[in-house]
C-alpha cells in the first residue's frame, strides 16, 4: 500500500482532525513520507483542514 493510501485510511478510521504527528503514530510511516502524502492529498482535495495544523478526510 502506498503512503498516500495509508495516510488517507488512517484519517478515515478516525472521525476527528489529526496532526501529522498523530498520523505518523497511527501509520508507522516516517514523518517526511506522511507530509509528502498529505501534500498530494491536499492537491487532490481528498483532505481538508477544519482547524489550524489538523487535517481530516472529506
């Protein structure tokens, strides 16, 4: 599974906004991989930020 898919799956499993650190802990991925995946997901508009520094799947 690609890091992007793992990040999105972790976000969908929790119904609350998550920070990059929380996603890193949930997936076990390196923080840089999490940030790259989040950047791609932001461009695809698959995630949004309801509060500062936290992200949630649409």
